[in-house]
C-alpha cells in the first residue's frame, strides 16, 4: 500500500540521516529534488547528501506524521520531529516541522520537494 511505503520512506530518511548512508539516502530523492531550508535557502539533492555527511545527528524522533495521497502518483507527508545534534561537543535538541512531496515515477516513490520549518532549538 502506498501510504505504508511513503511512511517507511519517511522513516528511512530519518534513519539514514543518523547513519550517514549517503548512497541509500541519494536513492530516496528524485534528481530534480529541491528542499527549502528553515532559512529559506534552496537546496538540491546533492546539497542534502553533503549536509548529511557534515552534520552529527544523534537522534531523530518522529513525534507525529500525516501521510496523504493527493493523486495516485503524488504523496504528501507532514511531519513533526524532535532531533538531537552534537555541535561543538555538546548536545543540541530541536524540534521541526516539514512537508515532503513524493512523486511516483516508474512505479517507485521519490521525494521531489521538501520544506522545513525549525520550531525551536536549545
């Protein structure tokens, strides 16, 4: 079922961020993927992969998720997470909200767009 598959892709994205598995991570995104970061920057698939390598993500917890099919080939995920990063040797905890748009191409779901909002960080 598509909802289950999209939910799993969302969890995979979070898990791969912690593992820094850039090869697997790159397979989640369409070549034309674009993410709008919390500061408004437009980021490509390869920028996201590079950022994954440079960040030290300790954990990501999915607090809530809503997965919908807008059409048979378009999925929308709205998710709230809590994350822990290691920055300058210290743990930093934050919360964010994001929306990911997935498109089904050749029977495979790929992330095509995302927008992230940082809710807080301590």
